[in-house]
C-alpha cells in the first residue's frame, strides 16, 4: 500500500470511530467516552498488521461490531468497549491480564467469554455446532452481554461473507440458522434475527433468495400505494381524536415468506399477508394502554377484524419485554393485513429488545431485568451434561416457542411456551412441585397431565409425597426444564433397579455355577441382544428377564464353555452377526412423531443407525422417511437447512412400554379380601390399577381389574401372588 492509501485508510478509521460515538443509543458520559476511546486505541494498535479476506484493515470489523452493539442493540459503554476489544486476546499479543489491568474486571470477563467461544471452533466433533452452542451458553457465567456481542459479531460476519469460499459460506449460514437466529429471537432482537435468517438463506439457497428478493423489490410501489390507501381511510378518524402517530409498512422477511411458501405449498404471488402495517403513536406512560385500544377501536370501525387473530401483548407482555397490540383486518382490495399498534416506547423495545426495556427502568430495576433473563437461561443449562444435540434441540424448543399466559391459584400470571401441559407448569413453579405432582386442576376441573394448556387457564397442582416421575411423563412434558428433571430421575431410578437386578442375577447365576464377571455379563448382554450391562441388570430387576430365560442362558453358556475346552486347538468361529431385523422385531420398535405412529422407513447409509440409537426421521424427496442418528455427520446440515422435513423418532424399548391388561378374579367372599387384593397389586408389586369392579352374590365373589404392566413376566408374577390369597379360587387374564 502507498503512503497515500494508508493515510486515506486512517482517515476512514477515524471517521468510523466518530460515527460510533454519534450513533450510540445510550447517553454517553465523559467517563464512557474515555473508556471507548482507550478501547479503540488498543484495538487499532493490536490489529495494526492484520487484514481481512477482503483486503481491508482488520480494525474495521471490531468497529462495525461495536456500531451494531451501540446503535442497533443499544447497549452501554462497557459493551461498546468490549465489542471493540472482542478479538484482541484471541488474535494478538495482548493478554487477558492486560485487558483486566487497563479496563477493569467487567470488560475482561466479557472479552474472556468471547475468546472462549472463539476457541470452541477448534474442537472437532461430529455434532460440532451443537457442542459449540452448548459450551457457548455455559461460558455465559453471569454476563448476558457475552452472547449479545457474539450475535453482533456473527451478524457483521454474515454481512461481509462474499469473499469467502462457498463451502465456508454454507457452513457459517447453516450454523447461524441453527444457533444465532433463535438466540437473537429469544433476547428480543427481532430485527437482527430477521436479518440473520435472510442472510443465511442468501448463502444456503441463493437462487430462491434472489428470486424472492427481486419480486419483493418489484412490489415496493404496490406496497406503498396500499399503505397510503389504508392510511387515508383511517387518517381523519385518528386526527379527530387528537392522536399524534405515523403509519409504516414492513415487508415480511424473505426467510419467513420462503417458510410460508413451503408450509402452505404456495407460490410467492399466492401469499396473502406479505407485509404488516405499524401504527406508532406518541403517548405518556399513563395513557399508553388506553390509546392503544382507542386506535384498535377506530381501525376496527373501518375494517372488519379477524377475531381469532387478536394478540394482546400490552396487558401481558412477552417474556422478552415485547409489547404491542396485533390485529388482522380485511383491508382495502379485500386483502387480509396485519396491523401492529405500538407506542413509541413499545416500538423502541421491539427494535432494540432488552436495552430499550432497561432504558425505561430506573436504578436497580435495570439489573433485575438482566437477572430475570439470566435465571431463565440458567434453568435451561441445568441439564448441561446431556447429549449435545438433545440439549440444543430442547433448548431451541424453548427459544422459538410462542408464549401462552396462565394463572396460578392465587391469580399470578405465568408465561409458558405454546403447547405446554400442567406438568410443565408444575416444574416451572418449582422442581419439587413437579417431582411430587399427582394430578392437576384446570379451571377447577381435574384433567390428565398431558392436557394442552390455553392462555387464560387457571391451574392448581395436586401434589403427594408418594408421587414420582415415570416414563410416561416424558410424553406429557414439553419444556426443556421439565424434561431434563424427569430424565435425570428416571436415570437414577433405572440405576437403583439395576443394582437390585445385579444382586438377583448374581444369586440366580450362582445356583447355576456361574460367577458374575465381565465375561459372563458380556455374554449375557450379547445373548439377550442388549446394548449395555445396565440394560441387562435393569431388565432382571423389573422381571422382563425371568428365571427360565436365565436358566436357558446358563445352559448355553456352560455348553459353550465345555465345547471351548474341547475345541480349543481349533480356530474359534467368527461370532454370528445379529440381524437388524431380528433385533427390531424381537426387542424394539420404531415410532415417529408425538403421536408415536409406526411408519415405513429406510436406514440411512451415512450413519447406519441400529435399535436403541438416538435417531430422527428425514422425509426425503424420492425415498420416503430415512432414519439418521442424532449425531450423524449430516444431522446438523439437515436440521439447519431442512428443518421442515425433520420428524422426531424413537426406538420403543419393550421393557419401557406399558400395557393395559384386564384380569378376572373369582372366589369365596370374606372380610377384607378387596383390601388384600389392592395391597398385593399396588403395595407389594407397585403395579398401577386403572379400573376395578367387584361384586358378591350368595357368598361368592367376582372381580375385574385393569392393571398397567411393563411385560408378561410381571403379569404372570402378579397372577401367582393373587392366587395365593386366602379366598381366591381362580385368577385369569381376560
């Protein structure tokens, strides 16, 4: 570069810095400006010899990230300084101690968090994106600004990806869709979330993106004309009420239109609600709500509203702090149009998310706002040791979920994700309430635990010291917190049953002259076509591997042992490979979706899943449903690029399933017989009863009971125990 070029570049850097201070959303004190100036000078010095792929000086990147943080997200001076320094420790000779000494502990902590996230990229892992995301959330510690600056960093990278090779563009874009867009949505950064989605589409499906973009450009005039005709109709009425307002039109994002085209199987021209209108009005805090409903009333006087599409986020703001009134009305030219009614304050919160929310709170309230958000995030991290892909999937469930609002018995309002059940509500109150849930009342009426809740429901949870989670609860719960807690209890319970099972097995094998050691256990795991010794001990514990089955194994094991000595000079034949069909038909079955349907499927060649693996279905164009492992090398790209084609799937373990069975009892009536029967069933054997019906006639007794058992072995044992009761003559399965 010539000296003239360097001088020109330096002038441009200085200009960008001045603009950074000018566009800052928060009011900067002299102290703030001093902090930002020092951060800028250190960043310029640190990156002086570095250039980006495009050839420009590297310092333009941290300045651009700081500008996004300052104006589009609207964070404070500490965040702006941290954004300027975010790559310094990672890429230059400056250390974290240097940053701590020069800028203090908070800036150092944020820069450290951002550096840790960058280091994650070096961990090669099959499910790398999921693992990165999990670790990224764990580096949060106690400062949400780490994640927010990381989102700004990713946003600027997405804006300047043109000079990268295509494979990198696709990888970064799919990672953005998979991780950063949902996070931006959850923090309330709706504008950035939309930009990230559109930019991701630009690199993952360039032709589709260009096609929709050009059509949007072509329809701009038509859009403006429509906004003018809408405004004209209501303008007089709004002015008559003395309202100070503006009407803006916002085209729906390219990504959301693409999603609609796929979901509804329509072309671009067939999408009816391509844009939304915003009425933004001036108001003081006291009159905001009153004026919003006044505008609603005026709009619906002129245009017929769609009653099922009213969204009132003024009375019950979203957990991101978002407030607005959304209505869909039949506008001019008989077109449905969404109208969003917001005050200027609400509009700022919608544009800036948390930063604007805190601007309108004073003193300590600001800190509390961030605390509340962090606590919610921390809840999702409680189960951080789970499988990374599961963790991400469950965390994302809660990120993108639309919200419903329900009431506690005392009338307090609680927000839950759409689709939540009473069990989710119980765990959201307190983990112990969830663990001890025995039943639930919705609006005063007893309901099943898998009932889907609606906004406005009032809930009461019935608890019991004896209640504890069972396998079915995983089908009843939808939130990550509830599912994580239930899974951990079930794992512990399985371990306890397995401990007992191990002891039972030791005794049973001892009587067959076999010691429980690594060889015998491995042989048994293989014999019963299981995956681990824990599965074996668990099945013995619940009785699905019974006495006879153990005896059969013992005789084959002893025979194999004898023949081994007889033939030890001969070459040992290769073990017979267990056919996948045999395992599937004998021990497991595969079910799809929430309804657990049995559907036709093919096993994918890329990861070759077997029964028991964590899997998902992918609806392919020509080969129907293909089954992939969740940690398949292609899983992330399929989930990133074709989320709409993913269908959940799981292997049903025969021992984990529960079956309803009717049993019939006959005998001689005597005092206390019914209580003895129920004691054997519920007390001694811990089997659930769903239904019971007893009758006596002329001294004889007959009864019919519906019980829930895991397998045939438990049922046989139950019938044996009932027959031994005094007065019972016959027990049969209906």
